[in-house]
């Protein structure tokens, strides 16, 4: 009698462990290959994203190479591969981007093949492609689709601020938008 109860308890424990492993595998695959939760820190994307905002990102756009100018992405930092950065795509390969949009004498650079140009929405307080150059597309991890936290500010991300629109418009005004 005691051994049958022990056997039944062992089977129940094994079933619970089995379900936990299955759900763990599903969660791992989802977070690794489909979507992810990201907690942001730093002022470079203000006012769109603030420190401690929690975002949901999806990885299919990066895998299918459908990321485009204006999208907010998460990428591995080109200067420190141990951290991730959150920036807005300001140029794709073949585009002509402005290095100093607020300046009277503009400097431009072409985005090389297989790279993207990333810029923070808070351009006065952002270390981005203007500092470290174009970022290889292979360093992109995911595209931001939704802000979860804080609850009062949750929803789809707002569009880029006015200063950023000037940078994004530079592509069209200067004959950018080359091969993609």
C-alpha cells in the first residue's frame, strides 16, 4: 500500500516535471526565435522610449529582412557586443544619410551594403551611427512593436520626433534610397 502511493506520487511528480520542461522549451523557443520582452535604459530614445520602459519585440522582420527606415530596432552594440542598443533605423544600404542634420554645412555618408544606419530619437544625447558608423544588418536582433510598461503610456510607439523627421527626410531630399 505504501509503495503504490509512493509510485503514484512519483508518477505525478514526473508528469509535473515533464510539463515544466515542455513549457520551458516553448518559452525558450518563443523568446529566442519569435518575440522578446526588452527593458530599456538610457536617454537616447527619449521622448519615444524612456528608461525602464518595457517593450515587446518581434524577430521575424529581422529574419525576413523587412526592417525599414523609421522602425525602432534592438541590435547588439557594435562597440560592446555584451550589450544591446535600442535605436531607430535612419538609413538602409545604399541610402545617403546626413551626419550632422542641425548644421548649416551638411556632411553625408552612404550606408554600405549589408548595413543599416541607426540613430537615437534624442539626437543631442545619443551614441549612434554618427559615432560608430553603419551597423552590420547581422547585429540586428528584433524590431520593437509595442510598449507594455508603463501602463499609461502603453501601446504602439509614437512616430519619430521632429528632429528625427528631418534626418529621415534627408534620404528623400538628397536622392538617397538606393539599392535595398
